[in-house]
């Protein structure tokens, strides 16, 4: 499996010396021979194509997925010395994100033993897009994202930590 990510700072929106950022990510992988279902690449979910749940885009032997995401900070909340400040740190940076994800299994769902993707009617590829609210504190990055897929479904995600 290969994974490459490029973060491109954009200086036209900045909060507390944190610039807006364009993120480009490309991932791909392939398994040799017929793949057992537990080894197959599960496409769709918050770490893949947002807008899908639990691998509902594909269960593939080979895959390629790409993401374009724009993050723009818009506020810095200063907590002070109280309980919240001791828990979250001195401040929390809020940002909005807009994202587009695409993944394909290149028609390799039939090379997974038992063909679980085919049996479950997974499309084999998928496109998703959406918006998110990100909060960065001493506890880490909290991501609240709403993704829409090309099957007219919407899914809400809550994650701690970055996707990339």
C-alpha cells in the first residue's frame, strides 16, 4: 500500500498565525492473488470516501483513492485558567473544512474470495463530498464531518485525530 499527502499552506485566511490549508492525498494498494475478505481493501467511511458507512463503496483486491480537502481557520477560543482551560489548554482553534473524496476498486471485487462486495451490492467505486468543523486543543484534533455520497446518502462522522 502507498500513501502520499501534501499540505499546501494558503495565507489568504489566517487565525493566530495558522493559515488555511489545501490538502491533497492519494492512496493505493493491491493484493496478489485471490484475497480473503478480511484482507480486502474496504472503501468508504471517514478514512476513505466520506458519505459512505463501513466499507459500503467496495471490498476490493486493488484500489486507488484520492482526497482534496480545504481547511480554513475562523476562530480562536481562549479558555483562561478555569476547569475548561486546564482540560483543553489555553486555547482551541476552530476551522471549517470542505472535502471531496473518490475511490475505485478497478473492478477487483470479484477477486476477493466469496465476492462479499458483489454479494452485498457495493458499487465498486464511490465519490463523496462534504463539510466539517474541526477543533484543535491540547487533547487533540476533534473532527465533526457531514459527508454526502453519489448514492444520495448522508453520513455524520465524529473523529478524534487527523485523517492524514
